[in-house]
């Protein structure tokens, strides 16, 4: 028996071995890529993932439906919304990674060319599917918020963190499924992590308060105060938390791959895994230190300085003889303010000679304790420094209520608007708040409270009362209310809605009168205008009249109507309507010890 001479030729082991190894490597990569693509498609089709995506999108819409978005708030809140997607992705990835062991098909899959590490790698690549969904949702949210006219500038490093939360959820799910195949494991993990995250996201503190800045060592947190300040809260460097999320995801990926090759350990794989873990721990050491390290005093001082010295940092523009001063980044709000101011001034017979300045300020909605990012003072010097900062901000906010000369370059009386502005169903309330300020300025009425008075309400009891003058019986009060309610189409229903909510009582001299207080809770707070029930019902009657008729009556005696001696009865007679009866004051609300409000002069 003879052999074919060609078969007797010696093989070339070096080239052949290298080619075979290269081919096996290419095949391995291709198999992992194809399997990863299949897993990504499977995750994207998962009802859990699609449901989480819908909930996250709904949260973005829900939280932005009534207020103008501020980017240093929303780049953080987009990440909070994506937690609703990260949880389902974790559960779906855990179910997928534990599928083989849960179905008792380990030996069957071991007979396939794709090894356990290859399958784990495919599951990790499959997380790219939900990651693309998160990226698309983030991009859509950015476009949506820009269309709403958001103020400030988005921070890409924070937006990327939100997407990384979804990646972390998926990679953690793969790692969990590699070690624990039971379907309840992922659900329990989401419940435990979700409870911790929910506690960290409660605006004003929850049952568990992590010490120092350790809250940032969880995957996601956010300061309790975000939208009350003229800029981002400097609680945590975005780069440090971004590195922290990358480190957590990398450790989870190493755990998943390690479990996949646990039964067939390879020295090379072990060395690479060990090096990866060392690198992750080094990154963790730096990012963890940066996160729990207290915020530099200079950063806190800068933020407080902006809040209490608006005239020094604000950018002012003049439009139609009105000066608007806004914090840096709030330029888009000027057009919103101007729409209210121009609508009101356009109804006047003659523009005031004095220059109107609409100035943005930080008001009583700010809470000073979380201003410093959740880092409680640890030393006596830190306690003293934080006390000084909190006192400085508190005194400024308090002085807005009584000091008309608080901010240089403001109108007399001052016309303030705050950091926030409403849209949608709340647009009218915010517009009415600014319109009342401008209308009081036109009518030469004070826009700030006069003083705060404490009085006794019994033994060991005292009550704080805000005492402000009331223009009782003066026509200029009803005129100011009519102007404010007529400023925009949205201010009229907001004004009438406030009247329907019911009147309070005020004590003027020895008499008790029904009165109303502006638009509580919306817009600038310390200068909420208090007005009498008599003026309110007269203004309501004026709103039922043709606008041209009211404007003609006001133009005939414009300077005289703004004088304190012009009365409601005279205004009603000029309009040829009976003076509506004033609403009765609620006897049950009388407090005989309450100090009396003086009459505006």
C-alpha cells in the first residue's frame, strides 16, 4: 500500500499553528459579536425594558410640564428618571444571564463551541441595546427641554452619568445572573437598591441619612436644593462621580466574566482580571476620595455671593424702556418677563417717567441647610463657616421683605422676580405674580412688607405677623388689580381663581376687613401683595366690562386715579356701575391680639 506523495510532505507547524490560532480568535470574536447582537435585540424587546423606558420618558415629561427647566437641575433629574429604566434592565439582564443554569442546560451548552466566558461576554455586549435606548431617551429629553426654553447650560459629564446608570444596571444584572440564576434574585436586588436610591432622592431627607458626602458613593444621588439657586450646587465634581460609575460597571463586568470561566481557570485570564480589579480599585480610591471630600470653601462662597449680590453678577438688558436684570444663564427668561410687563404697560394711558427695573433674586424658597451638598460640618471651624454663610443668605432673603433699597439699581419700589418661572397650567400664576409687582409699582404702592411683628397669643405663646399697609377704599388698588389681571390671557383666570379660593381677614385700625394675598407659592414670595376684598370685587367687575371703556375712564383722569384720595366709589361711578359690596370678613378668623395694618398713603 502506497501513500500519495503529497500526503507525505511535512507540515509547517509554525505558520499553520499561528493561522489556526488567529482563525480561532476571529471566530471567537465573531461568535461573541453575533450572540451579543442577539442578546441586545432580546433585551430591547423585553416588556420590562420597554416599560421602564416608557416610565422614564413619562417622568421627564411630568417633571417639566409646569416649570421652565433649569439645566443644572435637569441634567441631574434626567439621571434620576433613567433609574426607572436601569431597574428593569437589571432584572432582564439577570434573567438572560441565568437562563442556562435555570433551565438545567449547562451540559448542553458546554457541548457547543461557544464557551461559558464567550456567553458571558455576549450578555455583556447585549447591554449595548438598552444603552442605546437610554442614549436616545437622553437625546430626546435634551431636545424636548430645549424646545421648552430651558435656561442655563447642560453638563455633558452629568448627562453621560444618567446613561451609565442604565449600563451599570445591565452589567450588574449579568454579573448577578452569572452567580445567582434564581429569577427572584434580580427583583430582590432592584428592591434593595431602589429603596436606597429612593431615600437618597427624597427632596428633604429620608429615614436614612448617610454621613458626610457618602451619599454620592451610591450609584445616584442629588442635592435636596437644586432649582432655588442661580447656578449648579457644587456638591460633587461630575467627573469624579462619572469615574465612580465606570468603576462600578467595570467591577461588575469582571465578576461576570470571572464566574463564566470559573470552572476552567486560565492563568492569562486570571492575570488580566487581577490587573483590571487593581485598576478599578485605584480609580475607586481617587473618585471616592473626591466624592466624600468636602466642597471647597471658595466654591460655597462664590455661590452665596451670587445669591446675595445680584446687582454685581447679573446681566441687564433694556427693552422698550424697561430694564431686565437676570443671573447669567437666565437670558431666555427675559422674553417671558417682557411679555407680562409689556402687556400691562400697554394698557396705561401714559408710561411712567421713572425707569422700571425687573430684577431676579433668590427668595424665601431657598433652604440653606442642604446648600452645601449634604456634608455636615465636622469641625468647629466648619460649623462656624457654614453658620456665617447660612446667616448671610438668610439675612438677605429676610431683608427682601422690608428693605426697599436692598439691591442697588432697582426700581423704587423694587420689582422682583425669582429664579423659577412657570409654564403650562402654572404659567398664569407666575405671570400674575410679576404682574402684581409691576402694577403695585405703577400705582405707587409698596411692593415689600413693612415690618414683622411678634405678639402674644397666650401664656408661653407668641405669633409672628407681617404688617403691611393696605390701600383701603383707594381706587388705585382696584386699578392695579385690573391691570395685573389683564396683562396676559393667562393672568385673568389665575386672578379669578385666587378670588374663588376664599378671602382671609386683615385688621385695619379697629375694623376687620376681608382681604386676599396674591398668588401664594408661585413666583417671588416675600412681596406678595395683600389687597382688600372691596378692591378685588371692583376689579372683578371691571374685568367684565369692555376693555376700551375701562381704558377710556382711566385715561380721562389718569394722574388723579393714582392719588390716595381717589376712592373706589368714584371709580365705580366713573365706570357707570354700582360699587359691588365688599365680601364679609370671616368672624372665626379674628385674632384680637393681632396688630393692625396701617392705611397706605
